[in-house]
C-alpha cells in the first residue's frame, strides 16, 4: 500500500566558517591552520507526517522554512539526521529537473541516463515517445544539451521526468517552460500525472493553488510544522496549476 511515514524527523546541515567574515582572519586562520568555526543548521526539525493513498498535501511557508528540503528528504536525496522515514511506492520527484544531467552529453544519452537513474529501461520506443513530446527537431537528439536554449532544455527534462506514472508525486513550485503553448501541454500532462498518483505533495507560496489542489496544507516555520489545515477535497478534474487571473 502506498504511504509516507515520517516520525520525529530532523535534518542537520554543518556550516563551516559561518562567522569568519573578516578576510584578514580567514587568511591568517588558513596560514596558521586554525580550525574554522562550525555551526549546525537544523533544516527539518522534529517533523512527523503520515500520508496514505488519496492524500494531496501542500507545503507552505516563507523562503527558508524547509519546504524544498523536506521534499528532498522524502525523495531520498538527503538522509535524516534522526527520526525515521518509511516510503512505500514509486516516488517521482519533480524538484530540480537538471539533477543528474551532463550538459556535454547529447540529448539522447541524457534521456537514457535519467531513465536509468529513475529505474526505467531506456528502450528506443520510450526515448522516441519522450522526444516526440518535446516537439523539437529530430536532429537535435544528437546535439549536446549545452547547445540548447533554457526553454529547449526544460522541454527535454520535463518530458523525461514525467514519462511514467508515479505512486508518490513530489512537486516543488510550478515549472516554468517559457512558451505558452508548451506550458499548456506540460500542465495537461502534469495534471494527468497528479490524477494517477496515490499521493501528491506540493511545495508552493501560492496559497490559492494549494487550496484548489490539496486536501491538507502543512505550514512550516524554520523547519518545524507550525500548523496543519484541512481543506475541502478538490473537485474532480478541477485542477488548475497556473495562477488564476481576475
């Protein structure tokens, strides 16, 4: 059964030389091999979350509140410093799409690499389907990603990341994709992915978006859960990930 279970989870970052602001002190400290001062930053602080199939969870809070870090911890990018994390189900994290990408590799090889990282077999048919979604010229598959514009690169990475359904879908804000036509196409695909996922967790500053798409909203403050709000279940097929304008 698909589930997320976090119990009293903490995540600490060591920060070295946090207070050595003086250039003179830094230089002298280096010459005499004086150890730099280390500070521990607690990015996630005693967080407990239980989520079962059907949950649509929003993460809200100011910059630095721990939203993105918590998603990365659930995705397995960071191990917890203490507490327990138990995940049942296939996780698709749409967090930093360029993670694992080598810009010097050709596009086709990068797609194959990202599929393998995600535990998928990069068959010719799968790669062709992903490329068709990008709507880019076929010849560009053999070009290094370094030659792609930011919009073209986003198309390739988004198409690859969303090629397969997920049990647990993790979203960090909405993904900008430059041109309006592809943004609409990407949103349609993402909404389908959300409808298929058993659990969806979204980190965003957009409160109206969270209230439209989530069943509960967790407000974070300095890595701690400040409050949890229950939201009326979103209406079927009524998701809208872009900002609504009057």
